[in-house]
């Protein structure tokens, strides 16, 4: 893995990476600086990312994307490319977690993020990137919700203390109502069978262990919401899910690894084309590497839970 990590670090220091970000900060999937940065972040290696590339990514995001999430067509500026110039909640929560972890002063650079977090939390406590969700279904998506909640959980300086707690509590109750992976309307039905399949890297993917990690972080900060039997049941679910770990489930379901993505040709035209990966991502396409990673993550969460429980 060390060689693959070094290759990603080297790439993020290259002119090629700078050119890619200037062309588009996000695309193409899954082999642009965005995905290299996100995987290093998930590995706990954010500090390995080039400071120059962090600054360039921030500058480009600020100029490239709308500073809001349009809910109706009338909010779209003329000539906007909805694939390339609207930031979804998943991307929002993920990239700002990287900036926070790196130590970049992203709140000063992006003063609009607080309004985003407040404005787009739905009545049920979550978020949704799907078109029409805010005007039609009115239902959140756990995949869209977790990155935003994770950002708010890790950065205590976002929002006022009262507003931050209010939004986190709503998010916690949203996931609690689902028992992490079950349907709110049918408590005996799993929302999506793939949520019971732990995977790494996750990027935007949701699984029971990711949900549990947020719930545990929330309970650590707000112990008044801790219910022992509730967490005990969630850990049973998470432990049972370890038997389902397989070579990245996202490849099988295309939930994450789609077969197409935005690319640019020599004439500067954007088109759909087959995507590619990179060595560090390919490393985790080996089942034994994914299993080891998930087992270690579960063990760390369990030890954290024991400490929380001991403290009452």
C-alpha cells in the first residue's frame, strides 16, 4: 500500500493535478485530484496532501460552483451546467471535512456554508441531493445526509453552539428512527441491502458502520441522548455486517463506481466516457485488504463505545 500512497501523494504535487483541478475540481470519476484527496483523508493521511493543491482546490471550488443548492429550476443561472457547476451535499460535506482536517481556514473562505447547512436540512432531519426531493418526496437520503452531519460533528466551530446542536440532534433522530439501516415506514425492512455490506473506501457510500460511527461521535458529545440498549443493538447489527464484507460492494452495485463520467477532449468539450481508477483505489479492490480495514474500524468503534458506556 505504501507505494500506492506515495503515487497519490506524488500525483497531488504534480502539474497534471493542478491542470485537472483548474479544468474541473471534481470530474472525472474516479481518477482526479478530488478522489485521491478523499481517499487519503479516509486513510487518516490528510496531512500528506500538498498544501498547494489544497489552496488551489479551495480557490477553484469558490469560483466554479454555485454557493447554494438550487431547489427549483428558476434558481438556475442561465448557461449553467448542472453536472459540473452544482455542488451536491455529498461533495459539500466531504471536501470541507478534508479542509477542516488539513487545518485550512475554509469557514473564512466560504462564508456561505453555514447558511447551506441550515437551509437544506429537511424536516425529517436529513439532506437529499436528488432533484425534486425538496419539492416532491420531502424525504432525505442517508447517503446525502452523512457527509454533512459528519462535517458538523467534527467541526465544533461551525454555526452557533445552539444551532449546531439543534441540527445534529435532528440528524441523530433521523438515523435513530431508521435504526441506522431500516425503513422509517417499515421497521422490519432494510432500506437497501447494500447498506448492510461494509465497504472501503466509502467516498459517499453509506453502510451500517459509517452510520454507527456518526451516532457514537454524537453520543460522545451529547451523552443525554445515549441509550445503552439502543447502541448495543446497533453494534450487533454492525458486527453481523462484518460477515458481508466483500471486495468493494460499490463496484457491484454501481452505487459509487459508475461506468461513466465527465471527461474533456482535446478541444475542451465535455463528454461522457468510460472512467478509470488509480493504484491506491485499486489496492482496496482486494477483499482481504477491505476486510482488514473494516475489522479494525469496528474494533476501534467498539472500544470507544466501551469507554462511553463506562462513563455512564
